[in-house]
């Protein structure tokens, strides 16, 4: 059953989002907040930081730290 966001599905009562959607959310947080990478991983819906790091690199071809460091100064 799809939720109203259409980017998530409910499986056995738990909401699940495609990793690409979670990575997009993490990219936004990395560019717009000063949260740590660990905090952002959890905010984006990842239970394990190592899984987040692996998925982030697979989707962006850089680490989350490299991505965060590359953001332009405010």
C-alpha cells in the first residue's frame, strides 16, 4: 500500500523508502544543516551508518564527508 507521498511504501506496518530517496534527503541535509553525518544518516532513515555511507557513495560517487565539504560557503 502506497503512502500519500508516493515515494514510500508500507510493508508489515513499517514505512520503507527507496535508498535513492533517502540519499536525496541526506544530500539536502548535508547542504543545508550543520548536523553530523551520523545524525543525517539517522534522519534520512538509515539504521546503520555504514549502510548509509555505502549507499551514499554508490549514488554520488563520493563519500558523505566529501560531499559535505564540497558545499559552497553560506
